[in-house]
C-alpha cells in the first residue's frame, strides 16, 4: 500500500543523518510549516473546502493498515475530529460542503474499494458501489463542486466494442459517476483526477510518451489537452482556489519513489515554477482556500503533513 514509502524512509534513516533536514523550498515560497507531528507516518492530505480541517492517512508501521484521520486547523485543542479506526482508509477526498469524505478502503479479501462517510461529525461509513456490484474497485476519488459527480481512477478496465467481439484493456482508466457509484462512465486513460473550483474542468495524470504528464479536460472528459511534458513524471494535481493554477508533484525516472518535488503551472501549461527542491519525497499537494498548499514529506524519521504558501 505505502510500503515503498516506509522502505525508503527506513533505509535512509539507517544510513544518513541528512534525513533530519527540513523540506527545502525555492524563492517562490513565502512560508513553510509542519502541520502534524505524531510518531506515526502521515500521507496524502486533503484540506477541507473551508480550510478548517485536513484529512490524511495514518500508518504506524510498514505492516499496519492505514486509516483516515481528520485534524482541526483552526483549533489545535480539538485534536483529531474523525478517525476511521478499524476501517482501512486511503486517499481521502472531501465532499463540497465539508460534511463527509470519500476514500479508498479494503475488503477482508484485500481488494481496494471506495467508501463514503456520512452523518454529523463524519460518524458513519458505507460502501460506494455501482448498482449490483458492492466490490467496485476504484482509486483516487474526487468530488465535483456540484456535489453530485465523482471522478475516480479505475485500475483495470476492459472496454468492449459493439457486438462484444473486440475489447480494449485500459490500466488506470478515468471514470465518472454519481456519489452512489451508479452509471460509471469511462472517459479515457488517466488517474489522480481533480476538479477545478468552478467544476468546468478536470485535471488528471496520464502516461504518454514514456512518462506520466498532466492533462486538463472538460469536466465530462472531453477536449483533453496535455499541459506538462519533458523527462519527469508529473502527477497528483490540485487546483488553486481561483482556478488559474495547478500544483503537482514531479519526479525523475528511477528517483520516482525516493525523490519528488512540488511545482506550480498555469492551467494552459505556461509559467511552470518549482516550489520545493532537494532529496525529499514531497508529494500529494492539496491547495486550500486559506492559501496554503498542504503536502506530505519525509523531512524527519517519518512522513508528516506540511504546508507552504506560494509567494508569486
């Protein structure tokens, strides 16, 4: 699940004191803060729509399953607002009203499935599933601003042409559905979907030309266009609150699992700016309405949630 992060962190801890160095930022960053400081590893932050809380994964050891926690950003004394506890949780995404989360969980057989929390205080959980299919597999959910559409990455999809005589397999297909998981529609290859604040566009990552790059399309998946290129692998997009820029993580080749940094680009692909640098794993950014970009990084002996503010 997150084994590669643990393996990398443990191996660097054993051989180098440099792991204690903080996240290194460029001149394009005006503020940097560490948000979480527990003894566990914390990944994949998702800041709430009102920026008063952040959801993230927590895993205490390489052998333990991750769970979802939600922490208050406005009142630290409140501590953890939600803990999925016995429910395995990965890759949280907020609904637009901030009342619930959609996240990836696992069945008792180890297959990953989408779940959604319900109720005041995010108190209950239930499977998100296509009608008649309670084991619909999906990753990286994202909920549109209208609150009724969900995008996701479908790990393996077999598309059949008319007559069911020919099929085409798509790994990491981009799918759209309602929040119940009904009427899932495949719109092409892609992962890491993120809706623009006005709900008109969707950013996602797609493997093309030997690397993973960012694309932007209409919210229904039509009219996709590539906005990053080059020798790096770009993924995990998140929109700025004004919808003009996109922050993403980028890594080079064999360093993809051991080193990555954050960049910002305009939605038309112009004006790329690097935000972090160095030999950390800095990834999964989430751009909040408070102006901060939340992300995970291994700047100590564990992965924790950090945030930075763009100066430009």
